[in-house]
C-alpha cells in the first residue's frame, strides 16, 4: 500500500485500516508518524511493525488522578528556601502522576529546572518501568565530575595555569586539538542516534562548555596531595542525542498516551528505539569520561607529574538497577554499589568555588532511590539572584573566568548554604563523606554572552531608538 508506479504517496487512515489497525483518536498522530518514517526511508513493513508496537489499547495511558508518594530530603528554614521547596514539591507532585513512574525522590539541592508543570527538578530522581524519558536527563546528558590526584607535590597555581592552557570554555568546540579514542568513535558511528553527529563528537571533545561547568584545583584534606577536578557533560553530542530522543519519545507518547505533557514523553525501553537509545547513552557516557581525562592527561604531561589516583561519576543520567527499573537522575548523584561498570565506591559532590569538593562513599538510601545530591543547588534563579544581590568575587582563592568577564551568577552566594547541605546529607544518610578537596582556585566560562552578537545588535537597536526618541 502507499506505492504506485514508483511514486511514493502519503500514507493515510485508509492505509492503516487496510493494514489491520482499528481506527480511533490515535490515527491522526499515527499517520503523521508513518509519513515521517517513510520520509526517513523506512519501508512499509518497518512502519507497520512500529505502529503495531505502539498501538494503544482501548484505554490509552493517562496521568494518574493521584500522585504517587515520593521521598523528600529537602529542608527549608528561610523564606527563599521555603519558596524553592514549595515549587519543587509542586513539580514533583505533577510529575508523579506520569504512568511510567514507579517511585521518586528529591535531594537536598533540589530546585526547579523549568516552568512547565511536572518538569523534573534539579535534584530529582525517578524510577520508571520499561521507559526512558529523555526529558528527565535533559540536554546536558552525563553531566559529570572527574578527579585526578597527582603523585608528586606540586604548586596548585602551576596546575591551574596548565589547565587554563589546555581547556576550552564557551560555545562550540575546537577541532583538531585531541581526538576521542577509536573505540568511542566506533560506538558513535555504529549507533543510529549518533552517527550523523560524528563531527561534533570530534569537535567538542576535551571542551567544557559554559554555565556551572568548571575546572577546580585544590589539596586533599587527608594527604595534602594536589588534585584537579573537572565538571562538564557531553556537550553538543549529548544535546543532539537529546533532541533526537525527544522527537522519538513524543512520537511514541502521542500514540500510547496522547494527554501526557510533551516534556514527560518517553521511549519504551524494550523496543528497538529504546534499545538503540540506551546504547547511545552508554556511548555518550564513554565519550564524556574520555573527554574529562583527555584534559587531565594533557595537564599531567605539561607538569611532568604522574597520576596517583582518579575516579569520576555522572549526575545527569539514566541507570538500570537489578529490579529492572530505569532510574533517572536529574542532577542527582548515584550512591549505590555498582551503579556503573567502573564504579569504585566513591563519588564527588561539589558545592561552590569557595568550598571543598566532597569525596563520598555510597549509602544506598532506599527512600532516596539510592541517590545523593550532586552539588549545592540554588534557592532562586540566576536572574533573581543578580537582581536581589550585589555579588563580589570571593577572597582567598584564585578565581578565573575563561572569557575574561566574571559570571556573577556563579559566585558562592548564588548557591545554597554548603554547611547546611552537608548536614542534610548526614541527617538523611544519603552519602558518607570520607575526604575533601580543599579549594585553591577554579576556572569557569564567565559571562561570554555579554559580548555575543545578538546582544550587541539588541544594544545597538536600543541606543538607536533612544537617540531617535
């Protein structure tokens, strides 16, 4: 059906009926999906198989009337903290009505990550049955922290200088500096979600982006050894995977659960799309780990120093546990043994540029789904913080901004109180702090957007309008 004299015609509802499908409200999105698949080169057999796998029952999935209960590990004392907690809980209450979700929790660093009702907050964690939700890990897939401890004593300024010389912050990537490992590139090229983005996989490798990503140098509290910690995710490669994953998720959910908000859409994990997407996530994880250590290794070579210890962990990812559920952490650090094949029992929890980075061991708190906070979090948005405060650079540490212009929304006061967050980790037994990286200094992207072309153009228009007025 749908072909005649070599000319590809549009699939319509009559074609679906001829294929044996029962008509209903799902036909409209099903026709759109069928034609999109045909445009992408799928044959009729593949289209029929996809529609058969997603054909809804007489009662398509819908939001639950009542939200499932979820763990709350978030204390609030001040007015700002109470407002933040209320917003987080409202989002989680809406989120816990999504039919794929089995259980959920919010960490002490929780804060809203979007305005649409039911957007998973930063510090949110949910476990889902046979479902991967791209919106729950968001575009910064595998945002993570990695540490290298150097064997020989060294001047932390030398380490920070070396890092500044080899890293890259800001938009885009930088071609030709260092290439991802061959095995990682083979994974990219062999996955249908990733293959078309091989150029981004190369160009964005060993770069750190912007926002709250950083390079941090300090001393281990236990031994005094100098340590380098980096914080970044999968850059443009992960962002493109997220974009494609959301498109597939929305196609699927439009059929099986048409009333579910688009940002809560999912891919059925045990489907061809789900298995390919899961594989893509693992490739992106490998790419991100290699990206961290490519920078660390370049620093070690510049210093002529050896690596004594290193480990890393993601805090924006999807994990599969022994119960068969898919655990999504949005800005939440896994704190259970074997969360990944390279887990050695330790994770990193950064707080802010002027505070130590915590080195923690797992506690696997069941009510928290086995997660711990990923950092300090915020009680208000960046804009609100800048509007209500006059921040200044912290004293006593070497703070650098890659673009040369400070990003005042990343200063310590923009984050939750570090001591209180540590107290909540201990109170709720979310992780066991076993060491600290005491701060010497850090590098962040800075406010590179201040001189972005669109801002200059807007400023010129405002100036011209004022002159004309």
